[in-house]
C-alpha cells in the first residue's frame, strides 16, 4: 500500500497530477480544492495517498492530511459513492465541512457537491453518522502532508508522523457553537446528559472554540478509554 508520495510536481491535468519521484512519474487524482492548493510546476509536493485497486486498473488519490484521506475512505464505503463522488464532496466542503454536515445532519450540504444530489446526500449522512466518530475526532490533530524543499532522497514512503497543520475552523459565537455541538452530538446518538457534560468541559478548556473544534474535543472526551 502506498501511503504517501513525495516528489516534484511535473504536470497538472483537470483532475489529476503527475508527481516525479526520483525519475518515476506517479499519476495522482485530487479534488478541486486540493488542486487549487498545490504549488507550481517543478516545486516539491507531498501528499497522503489512497490506492484504489480494480481488476484492470490501479489509481492513486491524493490528500494533504490524513483526516481528509480517512474521510475519502469512509465516503467510499457508502453505497453509490465512488472515488469521483467522494472527491467532489471533499472538494466542495473540505474535511471540516463534511464533518460538520454529518454531525448536524445537514444532508443538503453534501447534496450540493457535483454529481451527488439529495438522495445520495441523505444516504451519506444516515450511513456515516454512526461510523464517523473517530474521524471527526481526528480533525485538527492529524499530521499534515506538507510542501517542502526538494530532497534528492525523496521516494515513495508509508505514512509517518509530521507536524500538525490543519485549516482554520469556521468561526462562531461561543453560545451558538455550544448549541450546535450539542445538537451534533445528539444526532450522533449520544445521550443529552453526556453530550452536555462533554461540550461543557470542552468549552471550559477553550471558551472561544468554534463548532467544529468543540465537536472534535467533545468526541475525544466521550471516546472509550483504554
């Protein structure tokens, strides 16, 4: 399994790029959002990757963070969601947006992604609300793949720790953020009492935390210990 690719960005297509790794070119499919954030041609790039194996084809999909890669894998577990639809959803919302939509039961946000639609959006929310707790809790803590100076020793490597660097979460007033976090935890199946306790503890640690950060912190507090 190829977990990460580091090399030089050699070419851009409409939905994929070519990364040169010590003379070997790897085609990696990416979302519109990831494509927009890539460096210029000839510059160093590093992406976490997921390998899709088909009977007659192998395809690599690239992501700047581990949490986005894990969302891709979760989204593809939903009936009717293939790699193209998963990239469309992540390209439209980003990992934080997907987490928020599922936590709040906002299938309309998922449905706005190109080629998805209302029925599939509802299916994504319904099927993942009980499966996504661990991925939601990852946000803001996972190692991020970075653009860095070229290294003659660059080669295909498996996932390895790197300094955390996540996109800034959406801002929100503290009262509204706590209310939305409580609603999200309720949608995810937590009892009102334990949800309220976890949100209160998370908000106490960071009173100005936005909704996504409160949800992540509360999920980590509610996760089974040991």
